[in-house]
C-alpha cells in the first residue's frame, strides 16, 4: 500500500504534474467533441430523416462510433448522414485511439519507467569512507538530527531496507542513503561500520536489539539507541548499545517538571546517610535567570548544585552556568537544607493538581514522575495504554470539552498536553488558555514546525520531541562531556582507593580520568559528609566517596580503581 502511494506520488511532482494538467485539458477537449457530435447527430437525424433522439442517445451514438464499436443499432440512411458518421469515426480513431494512448505512453509511462530504471540505490559506500554517522530508522527525531549534522558538517548516511523510501530520501531530500537490510552482515560491511563515527539505532526496540547484536559481531563502533520503552533499555544495552536513550521517559519527566505550579518541590533521587540528592525546577526558586555564582545557592541554603538538566541534557555546572527558568537543578545536601529551599520557593504543591491530556508513552512517563513527587494528577485518554497497569485514566476524547469539564478541569493548576497529534495539542492549548487564563500549560510538539503555533495558542512551555531527541543524539555524537541520558543520573558510593590517600582532589585526577565528579566526602568513622568539597581538599584513608557519573563513567571508575578485596 505504502509503495503504491509512493509510486502515485511520483505523478504529483515536477514534470509529471505538469503533464497531468495537459491530460485533463485533453480529456476536456474529448468530452467537448463528443457533446458537439451528439448535438449535430440529433439535428441531422431530425432534419434529414425526421427521427427524434434524446441527447443521451446522441452521446451514446458518438461514443460507439468514435471508439469504432459501431453496434449498428442507430444508423443514418442518407448520404449526408453517412458522411457525418464517417467523419466522426475518423476523428475518433485519431483523437481517441491514436493521440490519447500515444500521449499516455510518452508523457507518463515512459518517463516513469525511465525514472525507475535510472534509480539505482546505493548498496555500498566507497571503501575509504570513515568518520560517518550511520542512521537506522528515519522519523521526526532523526530528521532533525540530520539538519543539525548538516549544519555541523558531520557526514552521515541513512540506511533503509525500503527501496521507495531510499528513492524518496535521495531524490527529493538530497539525503545520502544506502539501501539494504540493517541486519545483513554484508550490508553492514558495505556501510563501513568499523570506520564509522557513531551508529544511531532508531528502529523498534526488538529491531534495535537485533541491529546491535549484528553490529557487535563485526566491530566496536559506538552505538546510541533510542528505546521506546524504558524497560527495554537494559536489553538493548546488553545487546551492545553504548548509550540507551529512553526518549519518552525523558520527555515525560521534562514535561512533568515544568507543569507543576510554582511549588518547586524537591524530588528525591537518592540518599546516602544524611546526604540527599534531589532535583528541583529552577522556575519558582529565587535563582531563576542568575548564574550559579550570582545565585549563591550554597551560601543561602547550604545546598550544592551538582548538575543541571536542560532540554533533556545533563551537565555539570560551573560558576558561570546560567540557572535558566526552564532548567532543573540537581542538588546535594541535607533534608533540612532542602526543606529550607522549599520554603524559599513560596507556594506549596499541596494546591497543585495537574491534568495530563494523553496517556501514551510520554503522558504515562509524566504521570509516573508526578506520582513520585508526589503531585496529584488526572490522566485523560481516549484509549487504554496497554503498556501501563499503574494509572487509571479518565476515558474520552480530550477535545470534547464536556469530558474535561466532568473530570474537573477547572480545579487544575497545571496542564500537560501530550497527545501524538500536534493539531489536537494546539487546539487543546488554545481551548484551555481561553477558559482558564491562569493555568500553567506545558505542551508537547511532535514536529518542530508546530512549536510557534503552540506558543501562539498560549502554552507557557513547549517541549519538542524532535529537538530534544536530536540534541541528545548530537551531544553524544560530538562526545560532549557528561551527558547523563540513560537511566538517569548515577550517584554511587565507593571507599577511597588506597592509592589516592594523601592526595588532593585535584591531584587525584578522578574527574579527568573517569568523568565522575565527587559529590561528597564521608569522613572516616562516620559523621557529616562534606558536600562538593573544593579541589584542594586532601583525601584521607578510610574516607567514603560519593560520586556522580553516567553508567559508563561509573564503569570506568571501577576499572581504574578496582574495589579492594
Ligand atoms: P504517545 O505518542 O505514546 O505519547 O501517545 C499519545 C496518546 O495520546 C495516545 O495514547 C492517544 O490515545 C492519545 N490521544 C490522541 N488524541 C487524543 C485525544 N483527542 N484525546 C485523548 N487522547 C488522545
Ligand atoms: Zn501510565
């Protein structure tokens, strides 16, 4: 079906489209001709032979004569009539049986066959190809990634098993494509995978597993895989992916953290004794718009900012890092310090009620996140989510105002609009802004081009799936430091490796060598941990280290500093 549509689409483009116009004009000319003959037929029959025929009979006669069928059921019996019938037959042969088929063949069939024959999909890259990014699976995310790669002059190749898709991407969009099955070893060889810079696996989760295993049988090229279900991440990693990106989970969490009204309640990630690691949105805190140095978070609250999440990316902040209103801070400190910060942020989440419109993969992730805070929420979806047995949504079409009204939407303080259809999202945003001017609306854009419309409709914050996904991938490809994208942030405890005792933190080179940062030092024999110790701190034997890093960085640390037996 898809390929028939693709073939038909050929006739709606360029030269073929122009020719289609000529065909219509020609058909109109033929119809006109038949009508003129039909009228003449009636006139001649009446005046030459005194027989009265209807116009329909005239049209029927003209068509049977022009197509040389000539049933002979209606015939003239006068010489003028014979001459007229002969003229109609000859003109039918010329215009209907010669010019029309000839035109169809030369204007449509021949160019189409030629187009198909001319297109030879690439099945192998030149032997010397290297440093390229291989993209398996094309959708809004990878399309945005492609634009970013083009802007950064990073070479890339899209791989697809679908011949028509290859043709479309290559001819219409000028994208470099290789045609072939992503799990065929011969195809992978021809893609020069061993020399590639990165592989982006953006197929279904099972196909990604298959792809990773096939690639690992051949080379060590790093693989970044997008998984649609976070729970599949581990399997894809086991199959050989270096980076696993549960994009829907990241997007859900991103939407959720921006939907709660002012009450910037800390969300606990982990705790080590009295040390707590928590996330808190910048919006609602007094630090919004300031740099880390200006905000003086440490001086005012005793808490250390150990990370910043921005548009799905995690970075380790420096003094100049801007605390953007849209960002999420990762903080380390005691419960009392976190409580003190929550007091600074004003409004309490107790009055919060968030409506989530769309309980798909992203809406479900947002709900899970709010659940853990906890912020009360109500889910609305017209269908059941087969992957979720945790939440109980209200069933109905969210665009039906009555559904939302009956669910009590007027009590909501925040709204997450996350259906898979952008027009629906724009409609829901506009309708909600209209009826509830003060509600906080966070909307999801499935396609980048709809972001301005969502803002225009009244959204306070828009998250574009494609942009977030593409940013994460580009960050990985460019191997920017500390992108914690996988199952979140790993904060882990290790005892001080014996060989580091007596050195300062700076001299230990833990950060440059492993990428992990020290969040806190636990003094030997217990006591209050020192949060984010300065680089000149001397490491003493028996200390506990609390570190933060990606799963890879944690592994790196373990390899470099194996645990003492
Ligand atoms: P996902 O892309 O996995 O986050 O799924 C999007 C969800 O939005 C699906 O569960 C759809 O059923 C839901 N959805 C789409 N349109 C509407 C609508 N008009 N009302 C309610 N839910 C919708
Ligand atoms: Zn759910």
